C-alpha cells in the first residue's frame, strides 16, 4: 500500500502503479485463502495484525506525509 501511495504521487509512474496494483491483488487473494482455511486462532490473530498494520500504521504514515510535507517533498 505504501508503494501504491508513492506511485500515485510520482509523475509518469504508470508501470509502477500497475505492478503494485497487481501485487496488492495477489497478496489479497493469498490472505483471503489463508483466512478461509486457517484454524480459528490463526484467523483471529491474522485479522488483528491486518487491522493494525493496514489501518493503523498505513493511516498514520499517510496522515504524517500529508500534514508534514508539501509537493515534491512527498515523493522524496
């Protein structure tokens, strides 16, 4: 998700966006299959970890880059 965010801010990054989008789709399918067949304890811990990292950490990084940087500095 961070690479997708980076690619959206970088100019002429069509290949970067498509590559990372494909990677996100493949990873999502993998995680969905894992959650479908995992034991309940592993399923719960995986869901907690996903929520923490994807919602918590990614949103924190997103907010910090939006609030603390401007323009081309975000890409650097």
